[in-house]
């Protein structure tokens, strides 16, 4: 049943907050926060330095400076993988790990509940912006505080379309990734 047919009936999104979901949300947020292009530039610069240090090592033989450049740039290029590894190690210690998340989207706003942890309500005036990503929606209350509404958490594609319509109608700032 759509919200348009029965405004008193909220649209419900339910899913498990797993490590994969948390990582996906952090990547989407990170990409939209403006650091993504600078990372690409950093990889290009450090990749060039890495190639230069290898070339220097092959043409001039062993030098401490070329070895130091090689090790430093290799370390910097591996930061992405270290960040993912750190996330995987820390997630099991989070209170919200594997919690059943539930969001109820209605004409009044968004109500949320994290199984046995917390619950609350955010009226539409408290929502800063909405970010549509390939497999869900990030609803921002502040620049660093957001709700994740994955498409797969809704009962149907019609419910997803109805939520998108409601978000466009109620939130002035809407972006896509």
C-alpha cells in the first residue's frame, strides 16, 4: 500500500546493520564529502613517485633515498586497504553491530529504531539533505550524521519510489552519486 493511498501508514525499511552495510555507507559518504577526487590525485602522484623510485633503483643501483621513496609510496598506496582492514577489526566491538535497523518514513518525518539500542524521530525540518546512491538513500541530519535506507530494506520497488518522491517533496537539498 502506498503512502499516497494511506498517509497514516508509514513506509518501513528494515535491514541488518552488518559490517558490509557499514563499510558501504562510509564509502558512499566519503565519496560525496569531497575527498574522493583528492584521493585519485594522491594515488596518481604517489604512483608516479613509486615508478620514479623503481626507475632510479634500476638505473643507478641501490641508494637509501630510492629505497625510502619506494617504501613510503608503497605504504601510502596501501592506506585504502589498511582502512578497510581497520574497519573490519573495529566493527565487532560496536554496540550496533548486527542490529536490526528499522526506519519508518511518513509525511511527518523519519522514525528510526535500532534493535535494543535506541530509537527516535526526525521531523523533515531537521533533515539537512538527501543523497541518492546506486543501492539506497543516505538521509543526512548533519554533515556527519546520516540514516541509511537501502533499497533492499523496503518491501517493494513501489515503496522505494514512494520514499524517493516523499524525500524530493520534503527535503530541499537532494543530490545523487
